[in-house]
């Protein structure tokens, strides 16, 4: 956790030094409401809440499952964009999500044909 904090702080310092002059110019002409909304969403939801949720999840998940969490990001993003923004996923996106889902299930031994069919494997895993 300390290493993560060190990398985050170092990255923030570099970003401030590199991008602050241009960002200040842009903030002066930006809509104040949009700046507040973006600060709340990207700062609190994307920055704070997501990290706290991830740490909580990592404490309860197996190492194998936790290592697979990053591959779910595109699927979650597609789901949120469909629900919140009303976007219609393209066929290629649906196929990609199906491949991700299959890989996630297979890597967690949920799709274990050695133990019988998929429903049997699910029942054994939950029971």
C-alpha cells in the first residue's frame, strides 16, 4: 500500500509540473458546473471510492480472482455506457465481452467439464 501511495504521489507531482500551466488556462474558460461535476466524478468516484472498493475487494477475494479483475474493466464500462448513456453495443463489443466472460469463468474453474456440466460446477463452487 505504501508503494502505491508513493507512485501515486510521484505521478501527481510530475503531472502538476508538466500540465499545470495549460490546465490553469483551460480552467479559466471552463464552465464552473462542469468543473465541479468532473471533480466529483473523477476525483471522488474514480479516485477515492474506486480505490477503497478495490482494497476491500482484494481483502476478500482469492489471489486468482483478484488478478482477473482488470480484464473485467471493458465489460463493466460497456455495461455502464449501455445503462447510463443509452448506447447500443456493437456486435464486435458483444463478442469481445462474451470472450472476456468465458475466459473469466474458465479461469475460475466455473466452466470445469472435468467435474460434469457447467451447472454442476457452479453448484459445487457455491456449495
